[in-house]
């Protein structure tokens, strides 16, 4: 059987879990992106194309996905987490910048103090 035969064969899937071909295509497309980005396949297959592997995984019910209100809540939660991470990263950057500025100010202060102290003052303070 060549690849053209496979393409023309109807794809059978669990209609209790996946409610239509459109959903199957969306699930497989998202999974194909993950596979293309380096994710490991969840099934053993001879297929080489990420799209074929993704469809096979979806048909085998190896891909977890959310729909409806559950998907909307998860998407909103994901946005909140991404925003929170962005804020934390920015705060870390600012803290590092502020620390760097404080170190510079401290170095200038120490250098000025060292330059203003005479040799006599230095030895007098030790006694």
C-alpha cells in the first residue's frame, strides 16, 4: 500500500472522545506542532511525518485535550500564568539592574573615601 492509498482511506476515530473530523484535524495540527518542536511521539509508528504521527496519536486516544468551557478556563488560566511569569521575569531584570547601580554607587563612594583619607589619618585611626 503506498502513501496515496493511506491518504484516501477513511479515518476512523472514537466519536465519544472526538466529536468530529474538524476537532480531529485541530487536535492533530496542535500535536504536529509539538512534534515538530521536538516532542517525543506517544506511540510506536513507522510514520516519519509529524502530521501522520499526530493523526495516529489522536485516533489512538493518546492526546489529552479540552473542549468547551473547560478549554476556555484553561486558556484563561494559561494567560494569567504567562502574565505572572512575565512580571516575575521583568522584576528579576529590574532587581539586577538596581543592584548593579547600587554596586556602582558604592564603588564610587569607597573610591572617594579612599582618596580623601591621608596617610596620617589612616595610621591615626589604627591606634
